[in-house]
C-alpha cells in the first residue's frame, strides 16, 4: 500500500469518526531501515488494534507501534527518537546502527494535516506516460500504481484504453500517437514507456519522445527491431547515436522475464531504479 492509499484510509477513518494516528519518519541517520517517505497508520476498530503501512519492520516498528497506541490512547501528537544500537550501548536492541526520529500525529478530525501530506506527495510524484494499452501495459499500470507512480495510458483504441480496464490510471487519453504529443506536457520529471502494438506506432512515439525532456524513455522490443527503428530515425530524422542512447531498449531490467506480469515487473524495477538514482536515495549512494 503506497502513501497516498494510506492517507486515503486515514481520511476515511476520520470521516467515519474512528480515531487514528499517523507515524511519520522525520529524520534518519546511519542504517535506518526506511527513509523520510515512510508512513504508518494505526487505529482501533471494534476494540481491535489495527495498522497499515510500514516504517521498516522488525524491532523498530514494534517499538514504534507500542508508543503509537500510547499516544492514541492519550489523544496526543508526540515525537520520539530511537537509537538503533544494542541495549548495552543505550539503544533499543538493534545492531544496524543509526538513529530515527518519528512524529506520531493524532488525526482526530485533523483533515488539513492529511490534505497537506497528500499535497506534498502529489508535488513529488512522477508521471509515467504509457503508450499502448495492451497486455503488458495492463499489468504494468497496476504495479506502478502500488509503488507511487501516476500512470497516463495513451492508445488510439477506446476499447483498450478506458477506465474499466485501467481503474488505477490517473488519466486515459484516446488519440492518434502523433497528435497526442501536442496535447500533453512531458517534463523532466516524467517517464515515457513505449509499449504499442507495432513497429510503426513505436517509431512515431519514439520520434516524438526524443523531442521531450523526459527523465526516462523506454521501449519494448527485440534488439533487431530496435536497431531497425533507430536506423530509420537516423535516416529520416537525423538523430545520432548520442540522442538515441537516451532510449532504454530493450526496456526493463534483465531478469529473464517472459510472461506479461514478469515483463511488467522488470520495467517497474527499472523505473524505480531511475527514480531512486535521480532522488539520490541513501541506498543508491551506498
């Protein structure tokens, strides 16, 4: 469950009069299991303690949950620091090292806090423009939604590109692949994934994608297909090897994927890696 889903659940609880508390990581150092993107929601429903999300699992999460329910019973917002070292070193009994400071935010009728946090997430979100609404796109959109990407599905066939088929897509555009680039604004935060139903459509999308400042362009296909398309782009559009090197093709991380589900996972993994690299995440740096 991604952070927006967690906040949607928090809003649902507030609307239903169920008291809840949000655990949010404020600061980390050393080998903390999660970074500032981690949320966890705790609440009591029908006298049963419940929670969704994770701040890293293990002993740290156990300790944080215990404290969260204390704050919830007191109807208080609190902050607390955790030392992730053995107990004889003054820590909570972990060996990974590092420190984590968390905020335990009591959410009783506090919708503005939820809206503000959602706005923060939305401001940082990346759009993935998926060209083609076939089988791989169907599986990919679901995976990307779960890991916090906004998916825009683009196809010239309404029977494939529709909300019933892609309920998790943030937007669906039915249009000609050439014309659609005049109607969308692709920025340097966005990703382009080319999964159309044929070489001629792939060519049109790749030709136009290379004119954008997209952070990532990826295209599905065999090495022979990619070579053919790139040679055509050199001849007809005067693209050179340096320009074409922007395109990740064949798309995805090489994991021996064969099924549409496996291919979707390999593509999603590559997008996660690109995003983490751009954000200079600690685990990439290390």
